[in-house]
C-alpha cells in the first residue's frame, strides 16, 4: 500500500492492529531511507522487518530505523537489526536507530547493540548525524 503525505511516498507493510507490527518506509530530505516501526517486534514479524530494512534503495546514504512507537522487541528483532547493519556496512552505508522507548532501549543496551549501531534520542538527531 502506498500513501502520499507532504509530497513524499510512504510504503506501508503489515496490519494496522496494536498487537502486530506496522512498517512504514519513507525517504528523508537527504535521501536516507527511514523505516518507522509501530507495535511489537517479535518472531512473527522479524522476517518482514528484515526484508523491509534490506530493501532500502542502494543509492540511499543510509537507513534510519525509527523505534519511537515500538513497545516490545525480542531477539529476533535484534537479529534483523544486526543483519541490516551488516548489509549497510557491506554496501558502504550505515544504519542508525532513533528514539527507542525505555523498554526497547534497555534491550538494546543489554545485548550491546547500542554500541554496534548508533542510537539517537530522536529521529531528527539520527538524520542529522554524520
């Protein structure tokens, strides 16, 4: 499904129900691929998340994952982020994480993912980071 908002096209994947994951992919002004997540990241949707992250255009200078609306993330979500990070590095770009809620940030910190993938307090900060 494609939706048009403020001159940009957003691709939305997944059901729009609270217990599932909604994935919206847009392009920032600098060309970065922004993947916004809403809901829970678990085994049932981790393949869908990995596919969305890995399908960002190769011409994008990087990918930012907006986590502000993610309420839960398990190890399968962590693995999807690691796969996207490795793919970004191999392609000469980078992956950044933005605005995780406290519960998700705690998981990222417990497994040390915040030291592997830069994590910013807001989407704006992640987009501005060089």
